């Protein structure tokens, strides 16, 4: 049973890890996340302004040295005792899971990674498991299909958290679509390295969204949503695409 | 002119093949549902996976000792053991056994290891008649084709393909009924079994402590292949060994449940050496050929060593969103799907399969279903690193452009002010590309690969960091 507890929130210090995609392309997702955190009672929120990227694009492409330099910067930018909250399961998993591989031969940064791994959370996971909040007082009229982002699901075990939050949104009907945990075909550079395969996977995902009867698709990761929205826009499919923070930020 | 094989090109072809697409959906859906039922009916599947992985980890770390023990026990049981360093040596060993025994006809049961060493080609070029007896493999042999799925090798063939093939090869009408087609094959194969001098099989598992090999099947052809002819040769990748016969139950359950969703396959053959004194069935001679062919090399890399835990169940193929769209032939090697993506480059060389480690979105679904919990994403990431390192030595233009791009990427991400500047520049430079619906519909260079099928939301005027800065300055 998850308890509502504003006491916890008011004693929680949060550093925002906005991520390169959200910073440059979807700042409204970051803004929504901040709005919800404040509504939940988190007062002490900072944005370490030197932050850039977690290094994942280079790591996934086979360039660990370049990734490492950027990752070291990340560790230095976020080295304090605050919680780190991010609107991306993919980026959080890079830090909390894959930094161990990236720094396996560097004891100093390995230890720093392990320390930070204990404090970094994807947004919905943070709300449920750190703040103990499952109802953020949001309102949204719509039938929502939730897409499980691969890293969020398989590296971080995020599955119940976003669903519980969405179920508690007034007016929102949560639908479980077929193959909700199948990859949407983004995979970072995969989407441009093998565009036809990526698009075929995406087509299947979009068909599942359509078949579910949902008018909105929601996820924890903008990489996936950018991919899904891009296809739906091209095909003029009128289903709305939102990051979970955007849904949770709506109160009227 | 030898055209270089390209995963991208082959996968594009596969995507346009309607018959293949339908076959892939039907087959993988069927295997996935069956496996899901077995897993949900089990109350300790996760525990079994962990135990199996631990046993494999221990075995691979002590491989030579267990292989030695296996050899001793097979010899005690009256069998022979041969050690083959590579494909050529394995084929040579098998040919010599055939020659020594004046073999003319050979029957084979399904074995991916024999595909790996191109055994049929080697035997046929030396004048031996080889007949595949697994129905799928038989069909492929008749049509001069190669397997496209580890468990169901001929899924890329339609009923119509097979009907036409049988009609051509056997001078019979083009039957529509699968039962009819199967009984034609059955009749043909029966006479082959009865006239064969030698049977060649694969091995699913070998128990070191008893010298017993296990072969799993649903058709019965492996049972006939390994018992009727007077010589039985079993070819085994060295990683297929398990320490104890008592562990067979666990591994058979995981293999069969993961592969076809059965509780047990129709036939499970447990063979310890040749026919013994007083026994009425079985071959006079039993030979186990142990195949290395690059496996020791895999062992030497701790980051990819777990590739050797694979028990060849095919579950990773059935769940892989890439395999399900492109099928097995696109992988351009013996194995396909996630396991193919990790072992084809390691067995045949990174330079031969530089695209395979990238033929994945790193979704990790394979890791979830693997009965021995192979961490595919981790292995793929290490192989990607190896491919790029290898590419540096090649100095190709595309390789240099990508390398430079990541150096630039690194520079930008180490300097947030530079990142911000780029954002602002991007905001202005994108204007000509923004279409009527306020979306970017076409971009140049590699980005056209995105915009070919997808729109892109334009970069907003203010980035998050700008908005935050402005708000906090108020």
C-alpha cells in the first residue's frame, strides 16, 4: 500500500537530469515534470546547469572512449547527496546499469557510479517509490495506451509505477494494448542505421496502439515517443502522443 | 564479381517478401504462445533459469576438465572421441571414418553444428550420398537452401513451394494437403534409413559423468538415424557439455519448454556409446566429434564468454522484433536472431559480420526469455566496440565520418555553452525544412533515413536550460 506523504516530499532534495533530447527538443516535458514535483510537495529542486548528456549514444554505437569522457562529466556534474530525477528510463539505465560496464576498469569512477546509481530515478519510479505518491491530482479525459519503453522495463523494472499513476488520473481510462512491451523500433541510432527494419517494427507498434482503441499513447521515454509520433504524424493518425509527465501535469 | 553481403540489403528484401512476413508472424507467434504457457504453468521458471546459468558458467570455466571426463566415459562405454579444431578438421575426421568403413550412404538428423561446418557439401564433394531426414532439412536439401530458424529450419518455405518442389523431384502431382506431402517424404525417407551405412546426428547435451548424449526431436528421424545404421557419428559443439547426468532433466525442460512450449518432446534419446553386448539395437560403432571452431576464442573474452551458454532453443529468435521482421537468411551466417548476431561474428570473424552486432535495437527481450540468462545487450555492446576498433584499422570513408561525428559529439557535450549555441543555430537552420503542419518532413544526409517514413518535431526556440535560467532570474 503506497501512502501519500507530503512530509517526505518536503524533505527531499532533487537535482533535475533533464537529458539531451528533452533539453533541446521537448523542454515542455521537463517543465511538466517540475510542475508535478512541486505539486507533490518537493520544494528544493535544482538544475545543475553544466549537465549535457549521459553518454549513451556513443556507448551504444561502439565508442566507449568518447562515451566515457562525457559520462565522467555527468558524474562530476551530479556528485552530491541529492536525488537525481529524470524524464527518461533509457538515460537513467545508462547511468545506473551501464556505467558499471563503461567504468569496469576505472575504480574511482566505478565507485562514483555506484554511489550515484543509488540516487538516480526515472520520474514515475521516483514518485511512487521515493515520494510514496500515486495520485498527483491530475485530470485527463481520454483512453490511454501505455507503451513500455525497453530500457525502463527491462533494465529498471519500471512497469507498475507509470500504470498506477495513470490509473489515478481523474477521467483517464488506462488500456493495455497488445504487445505493449514490444520494441517500437527507435533504439537510438538503430532508427537511422536500419530505417526500414525500424519502420516495420514501428508500424506494428502503431497498429497495436490503433487496435487498442486508445486516443492517446503515453510512455516514459521521448526517444520512443518521438519515433511513434513521427510515424503517426506522417500517416495523419490522430492519436495523441504524450510523455507521462505531461499527462500528470494537467489539472484542468 | 563477388558482391559483399549486407544485412541492410538482405533485410530490405525480406521486408518486401509477403510470404516470408506471413510465415514469420505465424511461426514466431505460435512458438511464443506455447513457451509463455509453459512458463506461466511453472512455479519456479526464474529459479530454473538461474540454476542453469550457474551450471553453464561453472562448466565453461572448467570446460577442458569436463571434456576430458566426457571422453574417458565414452571410451569406457565403447565409443570413440575425436577433437576437431575447426570445420575442415571436423569434416576430415568424419570423411575418414566413412572411408575406413566403406560407407556409401549417410543419413543425417538435424544439426546446426553440421550446418556450421558445411558438412554435406564436404561429404558430397567426396562422393558420399547424404540424406537429411528431418522434414524441414529434407525440404531444404532438395531445394538447395539453408535453414532460416534454429528449430524450424524451413519456415521460409510456403506449402505451395514444397508442393511444387516434391512434384518436380518425385514426379508426383502437386498436392495441396500437408499430410499428403509429409507421407511422400516419410516413404522416401524410410528407404533411405534402411539402406544407410552411417548416421550423423547433432547433440543437444552431453553429460560428462556418464558419457551420455541427449538428442531431442519430434519426428523420430533422429532415433532412426542413430540406431539403424551400423555407424553413428555425433557432432557436438564443445559448449554443449554439462557436468552431470542428473542435470539433464533441468536442461531438457528448459530447452524443450523454451523451444516449442512442450513439456517434453516426442522422442528424447539418451545414448551412451554403441550397442553393448546382449543389446539387440544400436550401431556397432559410436563416434563423438568435439567441435571447437572458434569456441575457445570466445571463451578467452570475459565480456562475451556467456555466448557459449546457449542451448540452441530459439526462444530469442521468436521474441526478437528484428528477427520477426527479417527472418533468418538476412543474418548471413549459420545462426540467426540474437544468438546469430552474437556468435556468427565471433565464430566466423568480426570482419565477416560487422553489421550483425548493430542488427538490434538493444531492446533486451532476448535476455528476458533466454533459459540460461545470456545478457545479449552486454555482449552486443562489446561486439560493437570491437567492430569500431576493427574499422579504425580499415580507414573506410564511412568509418572515418562516423568516428569524426562522435568526436564532435563528445566536444559539444563537454561544453554546455557550445550545446546551447548549437541549439540556437539549429532553431534557425531548420526553418526551410519545416512543412505546413509545423513538422519537419525532410532532412539531408543520414537524417533523411528518419524523415523517409517519419516526421520530426522542430527544435523549439528555447531549450529547457534557457527556460529554467530565465525563470530563475525573475
